[in-house]
C-alpha cells in the first residue's frame, strides 16, 4: 500500500513539474520568436510584447490541460 502511495505522489509531482515547465518554455519560445521578428521587421518592441502575451496564453492553456490530469 505504501508503494502505491509513493508511485501516486511521484506521478502527481511529475505532472505538476511538467505543467510548470510548459508555461516557462512556451513564454520563452514566443519571446524568442518575438525578438527575432522584431530584429527582422524592425518593429521593436511590439513583436516581443505580442510574443509574451501569446506565449502566456498558450502556457496557461497547457497548464490547465496538464493539471486536470491530477
């Protein structure tokens, strides 16, 4: 019984860790994409701002999607 509890705690911890990482990496990815587009198009700082907003929205969506598995 204790081993099943440990497995359940480990599983839930892994899901929570994955949820947090999905937020961080989606924001960083879209931030980087925004930086590249700003340099290419010369629209500084607009694409960075849009990248942060889009990355945050996608990260929040993924966070909710992953944490519903808990």
